[in-house]
C-alpha cells in the first residue's frame, strides 16, 4: 500500500500540462457545444411534449430522459469545463469540484441506461408484441425511469463519500474526476459495468432485433395482420428502431475513444489524443437533436408543430396544444385500447 501511495504522489508532482493550443481548442468547443446543446435539447424536449402523437409513445419517455440528461450536461458541466480549460485550473473550490464530477459521470450513466431501456423497449415490441401493452404500463414505465436515474447517480455515491475512491481535483489534467483512495478506485469497474456491459446489452438486443426482422420478412406477409399491426404501423416502428440504433452508434463513436484513452493511457502520454477524445464525448450530448431531425419523419413533424405553435396567435396555440392525430403507432401504450371501441377512457401517460 505504501508503494501505491508514493507512486500516486509522484504522479501528482510530475504534472504534465496540455499544450496551450489544445486547452484553447477544448474551451472553444465546450462553449459552442454548451450553447448548441442547451438550445437543441430544450427544443427537442418541448417539441416531443407538445406533439400529440409522439407524446403517447412509450419510447418517447426514455428519449425525454436522454434529452434531460444531455440538457443538464450541456447547461452545467460544459460551461464549467470551458472555464477550467481556458484558465487551466479549477477555481470553484473542492465541494464544487466533487459535485461537478458527480453530475458529469451520473449524467453519462443516465444517457447510456436510457439507451439500454430504449433498446429493450424496441426488442420487446418486435419479439413480444402481444404482451407489449402489459409490460409497458404507465406505472412500470415510471419505475424504469426512476431506476435509471437512481442507479446512475447511486454508483457515484461511494466515491462521493470517499468509501471507494474519491471525487476530487487532478492537477495533471486540471479536471475534477474519480481519484484513487488507499490504492483503490472504482474507475475501471465503472468502465466495465457502467459502459462496457450496457453497450454489450444494446449490441446483443439490436442483433436480436435484426434477426427477428430478417426472419419475419421470410414469412408470409399475413404475419403483420396476425400480430395486429398494419403495414404503416410496422413501417413507423421500423423507422423508430433505426433512429434509436443510429443514436446508439453515434454515442458509441463519441464515447469509446475517451474510455479507451482513460484506461489505456492513464498517465496522459498523448495529451492531444485525450483532448480530441474529450471533445468527441461532449459532442454526444449535442448531436441527438440533429439525428432526430435528419433521420425520422415523426420527429421532424414534432419540430414543425413547435414552430407552428410559436407562430400562431394565443387561441390557435391552445388549439394546437390540445389537438390529436388520427394515426397512432403500436409503440403507444394506448394502441390496444384504441383498437377496442368498447373502452372509452384509455389510460394516458
């Protein structure tokens, strides 16, 4: 244990600063991502809540969780990140440093677990369609959302309390992060169970979805009628699944380099690579609204609905907010009730 502590002190004393050009680039990118991310995620959140069709989707609840997480990251962490890179120091005290790391890692966990929930939701819809409305009830959806946030930030409680590692300032990178304490740190365990394992679950789930869809295409076209889905509803669900897969792949492309650098080059031998990897990771909180708008017709309709709402007069605005659409995807929890004309009061989320 003595050797471990002495080596840690030696690392701290042997401070390796980033090149000034790298810190300036990081500060500029963090500032831009902060503004764009707050605006984009805020608009997406409002647009989804206002759109009558998407508001009823089960998947939308988890997408909103992802949007709120990205919004907090862009509104809290990125401005402070820009400040520390331009100053090359942390000037807000030890407590704020710990809270910064707590929110940073907690938010990233929320984002990834929200994607896991979305993937499982997509797989359940395709593989267990007849049981879908029973599995995704209002109560069960809220329990899942609550667990996502509690588990994500719960993992950060031990280092916050100094029980397993600690949250604090690393002068080598002038960052607030997870540090070892008594030769123990949860950082690599969090990488395995908080990043690698959820990614594996998502990859396996989407692989199962792919094989299910491929198998269904080989069967008779009457399969969709037997399952209760119309061709249009099946197409919408397929597009939504593709959208969520795109979001995950972009998240993986953004965060995997940073995770690799943190594990493989913990001594910051290649500072420029760490800066580039960090910038890519920040971008993951900004690109999702762009993906929604570029790849999915329903989400573009939600943005257009918000734009019309902003342009209309007060009376028309109230009409837009309260309007309903005729079509509804099978991803909606009200879908089964909608098909049953005997039920007049379907459960709403």
